[in-house]
C-alpha cells in the first residue's frame, strides 16, 4: 500500500491544523485530510473578531486565525489532501482509512495513529421537534452565517432566533448590522447558553430582547414563514398558560446546540460518553482504541477557538509520543468522578501508566453559581483547590493538575462547593 503514514489527522479546521503542527516531526510522515476545498473549517465563516488572544496574543477574525495555522502547515510541508471525504475507519494492527474524492475515487490510507478533528454539527428542527407548518425560512444559525458571510446572501428581513448559543447570538448582531429586524431570541433554559460577552455585545448593545424560559410552540406559514409563537415554561419545563407571544417574521434561525461529528466511530468498538455524545478519553485524549485520539469540537463543544487549539496541541503531542515510544505500557485507567453540580468532564479518566504531562480538566456546571471552590480529592484527601466566581453553564471551567499533585494511582473526585 503506497498511502502509508505515521499520523493521519481527519479534519482541517483549527483543531486539525493545530494537532498536525504539534505532531510534526521530521522523522514522521503526517497527513491531514479535509473534506472541504480549503482549510479552516467553521473559522472561514466567522468574519467577526475576538479570536487568537490566548494563542497568538492578538485579536483576529476567524479567517485570519485559520490563515496563521495554514501558513505554518505549508511552511512545514505537512502532507494534506483537500476535497476528500473519509467514509470509514477500521483498526487491525494499524488503521485502514477509506476515503473518496472526485479525482481518485475511493481508496485506502494506512496509518499507525489517527487524530479525529471532524468538528460538530448543529441540531436541526427535526431533532428538537418544533411543531407547526413546514414553510421555507426555518434554518440553523450556522447555515445563515455561511450564506451571509461567505455567499453574500441575507436570508431574511424579519428574524427571530430560537436558542441562545453563541452562533445564534452572533447572528443576531450580524443580521441587524446588515439591515434585518431581529425581533428577539428565545431560550428554553433560565440562563443563556452563550458566552456572557456575546449576550452583552450582540443583544444588549442592540436592544434585542432575550426571552429566557421560552420556546417556540408554533410555526405558521404555507410556503414561506409568516409567524411564530413562543410560550414561557416553568422550572419543570411545563408551559405557563397565558404567556404566548406572537411574532410576524419571515425567518426563524435555530441555535439549539451542537453535536460532535463522530459518525466514523460507528465502525470501531469504542467507549462513548452519552453526555458529550463523543469518545471516552484519557488525559492524553486517547480513546479506548489504542492510537486513536480525538480533540476539538469532535470531543466536546468548546467556547473559544483558542481552547480548541490548546487542546488539539495536546492531542498532537500525544499522538507523536505514541508513535515515537513504541513500547506501550499496559493501561491503568482510573475514572474521574464528580458531583451533581458538574454536567460533564473531559477527560473522563486518567491513565496513570501514561502520566507524563499535566492533566487539563474541562467541565461545565449544571447551574449558575456566584462563587465556588473546586475541590479535587484522592484517597479522601484534598490534592487541589481552585477558586472561581461568576460561573455559568455556558462557559467552560478548567482545572490543571500537575503530576506532583497526585498522591496515588487511585480515582479522583471533584466537588463544586458553593461559598458566600
């Protein structure tokens, strides 16, 4: 087989490019596979600024951030193929990756290690079961962003947005700046699911109402969207009588959550976390399949692209170490346990036989908390405490554990303690 690589990265967005750069070694053969005709992924349609402050120490737009990574990949002469779709992955001794494109048709690539950086996709109307008619004018916020920022097409004039995810908030501002009338944003939860800064900069600054604890109960229109109806819910998500609100609109944008795009896992026997909808990984971001790593939004949905890069750099280092250190130790995985105030945590386990670098924990809380202390215990002893404040479920929380913090090779438990 001619197409033989040490490390193959599936996905050429921020995660894939960052992982490839960190995995680079002159003695190794690395390949990036990207299904689009250009690198960059979702960054290409994010023309607003605010990217790069942590990684590049400057404020960039999405395309500018992507270009900095692309330039480094080109400079290092890392192999890549564009406009190519991965249709299957199998694992024997090595990975067999089946790909297809219009030039070569279907063929196989062999790789010793794989990093999956395929990103995520938006929940659609069908996935959240919005009732009512099925007119044109209902679409995801990300689709509207692509139409406007890449194709120059404004999808509507009178707009309502369901869901307060970051893309929806950003599109509320973007549509307003392009002359559309954004009548409001409805959010089922009693808090926004977007970053606080986006609520302020995209809604408050433009006097766009945010209807918390509301959802769409009816979509009206024969061929084109004419009207939507929203209604308030109580703490148990039961509808409150008499709270219906009607809006005459031609467009309903959906910003109701993102799901990691990990359909390629279907061919592999892999442990899945039902909370993240992606792989169960250790601190090296390695899955239960040896040599298969996952990072970025394919692992769990991030708030900032800078965090995607930092996490993906770790995956790149881990994959490189996997190849260069051929004598792999037996696994000694211990679960990371947590209390009810944490919704999910990544990684989900620590492999103490691979503990050669700091452990970076990322998690989200289940509710808003004014002040808290994150307490990490092992063998009923506190090994780490981290103070935090202004905590909201929409913003990722982090704990860094050094190798010296651990006092044994036993499980750890993380508690969120609210303080006055």
